[in-house]
C-alpha cells in the first residue's frame, strides 16, 4: 500500500521510525455488583485504596528520580485523591446503604467525580483532573478485580504507540528502551501525556485525529515531531525516500546540536555589541547541574512549585531555605530568579476534590493564592531573603493582575525583611510577571514599583486570546506567534523603558528562533528558556544586530494577521541565516 500522511500537533520534539503498536488500556468489567457481606467489602475497599496509594507513591518516586518534580506532581495529585477521606467515606456509604461490592461502589463514586469535572466545562485544568480521576478509577478496579495483563509490556522494539489518548500512568510507564515515539488521536500539547513525553525525550504527536486509530499493529510508521507547538507529521507506511529524508534530517539535527555546544558563549552579544543574557528556566533544583554542564551562567526562572507539589503539604521554611541556598551557591556569581509559588490553575493543590473551581485558569491562582495565605507567603520570602546571603538572588511574583495586589505583596516582603532581622528595607531585585491583559495596561505603574517586568508568554498568550492552553479544542486560537502578542509586549517594553525598569521573557516563546529577532527589536533585556534551548538561543542572539531587529519588530507589530506575520518571520529568518555558518544553518527546518 502507498504511503499516507496525517498531521497533528508536535508535543515532544524528535524524529522516530518503527512499527505501530495500538495501545489498549484494559479496565475490567464489573460482573458482580451486589454483596450481602458489607464488612468484607469494606475491607476490600480499604486494602484497594492502600494498594493504590502504595503504587502511586512508588510511581511518583520513580518519576521524580528519572524525570522532574513537576512530572512527579501528576501522580502526587492522584495519590491525594486516593488518600482523600471523602472518597473512602462516600464509597463506604454506597457499600453499606446499597449493598454494593467494593468495585461497584468505587466505580459509582469516581464516575460521579468524572461527571463533576466534565460538567464544570471544557477548561483544560478540569480536563486534567478528569484524566486523574479516570486513571485512578481504572487502577482501583484492576486492584479490586485482580485484572492482569499490562499492555505496556507488549510494546515491541522500536514501537510507535498509537492511542486515542494516554493517561499519565500509561505515559510514565512507557519503556524508553523500546518505544520510539507515540501518536494520539486526541489531546493537546500541554496535556499530562505531552508534558511527560517532553521530559522523557520521547517524540510525540497529539491530536492526529481518529484516522490514526485504524492503523494496524505492525504497520511501518514514522513521526516528524519537529519542534513543540508546531505541526507534527505522521507517516503511515513511509516510502523509502521519506525514510531517507527523515534520517538525513535527524543527522543534521545532531550535527547542529554539537556545533551549538561547541560554539556556546555564556555572555552573548548582538553583532553590534548589545549584550543580551540568556538564562535557564528550572523546575527543580537538580537541574542546576544541567545548567553547569552546559555553561549556562544564570537562572532566569526557578519555579518553586515542586517544593509543594512533590511533598506532603506546605514546605517548611528551612526546607525552602536549603534548596534556595544550594541553587544560589551553585550558580553564583550568576543571578538566580526565584518565583514565589505559582499554584492553582494548571498546578492544582493535591487532593482538593471539594474545592473544584468552574474555571481554575480564572480562579484563585498565582499571587492571588499567596495573598490569601500570607503566612505561607512570608515564610517563602524569608527563606529567599536568607538564601540571598549565599548568591545573587532575585525575587519574582507570578500572575500580578493589579497594582493593589503588587503593593500588598511588597508589604509582605517588607514584613519578611523585618522578621529576618533586616530593618534597612529591601535590597534584592524584585520582579512582577506580566501574564494577563490588565498587567499589560498597568505596566507603567508596575514598572515604577519593581526592578524587572517578566513576560510569561505561555499564560499571556492564553489570556490574550481567551484560549485555554490545556484545551486541545482551541489549539488553533492559542497563538504564540501573533501580532497581538507582539503588540502587547511592545506596550510593556515601552512602559518599562520610561520607568528605568528591565524586561525579560521567560515563556516558551523566548526559545523560538523565529521570535527572537522581534524580541530583540522590542527591547527585551534578558531571555530565559528551557536549559536545552539555551545554546540555540545564544546562537540566534549572536546572529542579530539590534538596529536590524528594531526594524523587524516595527514590521511585526504592524502586521494584522498570523499569516502576514508568518510570512514576515520567514523573510527575516532567511536574511538572518544567509550569513550563518554552515554547521548552524537551517535551524528552522530542524
């Protein structure tokens, strides 16, 4: 049969060739629903919940060790649900009042939870919680009914896994030594499965449509996942020419990555001498070693949520202090920007079934949540202030929406200084994240109160376009390269310039080579990206001149449509790479 081509969204970059393996997660049917022995069923329920907690604890531990704390937090959230006394109480009530078996009771209660989250709307955060509950229900039923047969073990060498969607458990347990990649019919680039795939280094394409589910086991396949947030291509029965082309592309990518590493400059400047630091974004303290190995001179964003999501509750001040001190010491004299807890929204507090919000992305999250818990906020600020004695530390407040909220946070910071015993006032650089439209239009007033405005382009894009970045149904409206985003950034950089405040970019867009010329032209002072993207970002900065970039930014903000901007960025890319050394040429095609 001839080659056929499907497209989806590149969720984890890379190229893969292999044979199809259709993944079928088995959830056993419940044949016996009634029981006249409630005490025995209650015992079965308790044992099943205990076993589920043990399994999830072990899975969380393994994922934390092999991947990141943020990835492990997915299973911490599921364990929180299993440990929630509400679940055990409600299932026990069903057993006692309706004479149901433990399996029938847990199935009934968790299906009701599923309907709860489904009924709260198609918000990506609620969908993630729905996935967690559904995954836990399958786990408990397999424990209670003694179901065996693990579809993960059946994956062949160089297998390309095909599924309607993958749960976090399924994805985390994919054997990296056998799985070449995976493709799902549904899902979005910010789903749990996509996040885990990126951490695991498994090429993945999501949202490829139902047609991919008709591919039979053993069929030759190839994936070209390009770069995250771009179109991914699925080749079914790839022609020999296609396979050669993909192999050549993979070889060029490896050569380029080696050339970037060899040419890395920790203090990059544009061709006309403008210094533009490029730092790393970290999601856990263990990534500091990766920064040091790559020669990255600073941390532009240390996400601190792992301290909460990976533990058993609010971390003690001493635990926080130890982590912040270790990072500051390791990176010194380079800067370390520590962001206060950005919890809520797509990083829900574990086990909070009783506190579901109809729209978490517009709910109590980020700085709002910290201001509602001033004791927690001050403890974190004290830990940061104390750690600053061991390095070059900066403080960053997330999701600032109003001047009033920022003023309240600064009052808490002053209080924390006093509690630490430093009554002379603030001496650490302070930043505010610009992630919502209100902050864009208040940028001048915010800039007068802080040292840095940090553009969180992931959330800023989401809120500008009213497109939940966790919702695959609105992926086409989540547009990280759009004139509207660049115009918003222009408002912020102009406000900061008049106030003597610096501006940084710490979202995924900061690592997109096509966007960097516009960022430079808009006057961005610092870029902060995933550590693996720092070398290519540095290389791009060194190819540019600020003068040319200013003209690029002017033209980009004058565009009206995404298509018009894309054509302009392609033109700029051709001009930039025409003078590039051969080993680094062609980055956009890789």
